[in-house]
């Protein structure tokens, strides 16, 4: 494979302003949440995933209750149409009629909607009108709060509550019903006009897919906030014009019984997979203990005894017959939804390679997974080569929750076969794998030219060579409170016999800072950091570092997993050492100051001593699942060319080995027997 290291809210709910900085219901509310959880049904449409992802993105309403509390949608629609004609209001008006609850004598359960949910009406006429065209009156987004699906809500998309019995709780836009938690959500929705509609149409299918249900087969029957009249002044006038009791929505925060339902509803394919969930259960049964807190990278660093990284999946991506080359992985966990997104390069994509691109021709695509990487969606394109670039390859993705923007910073090859960095972005899209959203190329690409950053980082008295060039394999580690993105990247000298990894920060991916506050004024990894590993290095030394991945532990340390070869940063075949080591530091300090993992130096070694056998690694933490993961690619051999392996950090039975170092093995059949 070609490495080319030379071988190659706006308005947000008032309720949420009290929560944690990421905009979701935070830990602040956790102790105050009741044990009430989402309704269950025997149907597979309800609560189909574990409790940690159950709410607010899980659980369609209980079909044993009327949709939206039984309000008569036909009556409400007709009232608003009459008012609209009389007042000449626009589509995006905030003025509405007061909803009325129908009677149990007039019930409709449309077969078009799966025959599960039922609607109430005030009279037989309204019922008949509804049944003649139920899609016309059915609430968009199932009657859940539509603003959360627009892409403008910093709290993210979900099955948030609505307040259907008040004028503040709904609007009719372009002839369709949309419902809301309270007036602020409604006003924000109307303010964004057609853009809000586009957001709902894009994000609602995502929730449906995650719940294994189709549109018009999922409605809100439970997450309905009541009307309150408890804010009265001395003259019996309402102080608070918004009568929707937003705080009551908190009771839907927990959904613990979803887990048992999920385990009963796994598909045959899923149950055949060796998952860590089942492994942990067996371990617990064997030792007579309950599954407790998941081990963290901090626990593992302090003492790996009792923990290990257990392989849970392998994947190949081979749509165009280039599985071994379709690599360069970066897994990004969406901070609002918990969905895993995988960026990787792709070859042979049915676009002829231009004659002016002699060395390489590749694009970057993205996929998603809802099951810890056991299965992945089809790919959608992030970035393709243009007239000034021949290849867009290995890079780092990042979702900026504050700006609701995706960024992908890639290693890119220009027409002169020089590597640099190119940036692409996507705004107001929760899921880039739905439809074909267009990522915007930075007009300044390449935003970093070969040697641009290294020439500053490696100026004396640094410990890296001043000849270092070709910034590559960027990893966007974090965005700080001042708006800076902190990015690490590798580089090497022209003959690739010396390499380093460095760090710089930027607010716009165009202007970069390599010196100053928080920066080491030096490389963060060189041969000084790997020479003392337990490896018989050729010529007695490693060449330095290449690709690196950082996760931030709950102790504030940055834990970096980084590759280190000998001979060259290029793939030199048999006899070349190519390993992964684990280090940590509280800050981006200079090379030679990061702590090495004393229990295994290196942490990961290949089963075959061959250059580039193991690459494209990531170490990351999923706060939604409360687990730490390790990912890498192996060259493979007998059983296939090129595998992406994913491991989960788990507890192991007493007396069993922590299996250090970890053996990267792409030549053993999968799944294991």
C-alpha cells in the first residue's frame, strides 16, 4: 500500500441552558431525573438499542396511547386554514388556533401507518376526512419537537418532547404540521424558514434508521409536556405566556429497560458476532461479579493487569476492488448522537486517473456505524481530486458542535507530487452519510504546503531536523475555548530516514501558529522517544514517529498512540520493524518529555516483521458507551488483503493475561471459532 512517506442557537431551549457545555442534557440533571423511562412495545419499532443511547434518540411512542394526546388534527388544520384566509397570514406565521382533544368514539388506526398508532377526532366527519388522506394530516417528525431536527439546535437531534395542546406547541408550514416543546423552539424554527424544513427532512430519516422503523410508523404519544397555569400575578394575569411545562421533559432522560429489549431483538447477523457485550457477560458470570464501571485508558495506564483490548470486529471496504488500499482511517464519534463516523480514502472509484497524476489518484469517503464498527453504511464522498490536486488521502475529521460544522483535514498530493494539507467543511448537517451533502473545499487549499510548519518547528534549538518536510496524517485533537483547533501531524526528511511528529494550532485552517502559548517550540515525538523501546532496531535506532492518535483521559492527560519504524518511514518490506507505542503528557510538551507506557514498549507489534504491516491506527473514547477503543489496519495475507481491526478495552477474568504487547494479526481467520 502507498503511505507516501516516500513509499508512496442559534435559539436553544431555555431548559438546556442549565446543562453542560456540549448542549446535551448533562450530568447536572442526572441526579434529579426520575426513574421513568421510555415506553416499550413487543414491536421491533420501539426501544431497539441499549440504554446509554435510548433517550433522547430512541423510543417511538407507545401505540396504546393516542398520537399527540388525541388532539383532532383535522379540526386544527381546518381552523388554521380558515384563519389564514381571513387574515392573509404567510406560511411561516406564528399565529395559531387552540388544539382540541378528540373523542374515544371516533378513532382511526390507518393501515398506511402500520396499523399500530391511533388518532382521535371530535366527530365522524373529521375521522372520515383524515382516513381519506392521512399523510396530509400526519405530523412531521412524528410529532416530536421539530426544532431539534433542523440542525440549528445545539442540543442535537432527538425524540424531544412537544406541547401539542397549546398554540405555542405547533405550526403549520407549507401545509404540514410541525410540533415543538415550547414557544422558543417554535419561533426559532419559523425564523429559519425553508432551511429548517430541509434540516428536518435530512435528520428525521436518521432517527428512524437508528430505531429500525419507517416514516409514518413512529409517532409521539408519551413525550408530551403538560400545560401549566401556575404563574399568576396579583391581578390574576398570566406572567408567563408560554404554558408548556418544559421541565417535565426531564423524566424521559433515562431508558434503562431498553437494554434488555435490545438484547432480545438482535438480528441473527449481530448475534453471530463476538461482541464485547457478550464477552463481558460471560466474564462476569465466571467470576460471580456484576459488570461495573468500564475500564478507562487511565486505569489501563496505571496497571493493565485485569484489563485487555478485546477484538470485536474486522472490516474491509471493497466496492471498487481495492480493499487493501481503501484505508487511512479516522473514526469520529458525533458529540451529540454517539454515531460513529469513519473517514477513509478510496481508489478505483470509476473516474479515470488523469494523465497529469502520475503517482496517486484517490478520494476520501465517509461511512457510519451504529454497532461499534461491526457493520458500516455505504460510503458517501467527502472530497475528490480537483484540477490542482491528484489525491486526497489520510486525514482527521472533527465535528465542531458549537458551530454545527464538520471539518476534514486531509493529506493531499499536488500536481508536482508534493504533499501538504487540504481542508474541507460541511455546515448544518448532522449525518453526512444521508443523501449527498456537498463538502466545501477551502479556497486556500492546500492550507499547508510541504515544509511550511516544519520549517518553523524545527528551527534551532529544536530536536528535529531542519530538513523535515511534508506535513501529513493530521489529527485534529481538540478545539479550545479560544476557538483554536489543535492539530498534530508527521513529517520526515527527504530520504525518510528521520521523522517527527509535531503540533500547531489554527482558528481557520489557513493561519497557523507553531510557537507560543501551549506549544512546545519543538517536535512532540522524535527518535528520542522510541529508541529505548524493547525492539531490536536495525542500525540500533528507530527513525522517529509517523502517524499518531491522541485521546484525552479523565485525568487530563493526553494519551498518544504513535507508530515508529526503523530504516525508513517508507515501507521497506520484510525485516523492517513497524510498531505502535503509547505515551502520555499533560501538555503538548517537547520530544523526550512524554512518559512511555512502562508495561509494554511498544504496545502493539505485528505478527510478521514487515514494514507497514500495521498502520492507520486510532485510540479513542466513546462517552455514550463509556468505553475506550483501539483501531488499526493490518496488511493481511492468507485470509485477505487489508483489514481494519477494532478492539474494546474490557475487564478480563482473574488469572488471565492482559496480553501485552498486543499482537496485530491480519492473517488469522475472522471471526475466531
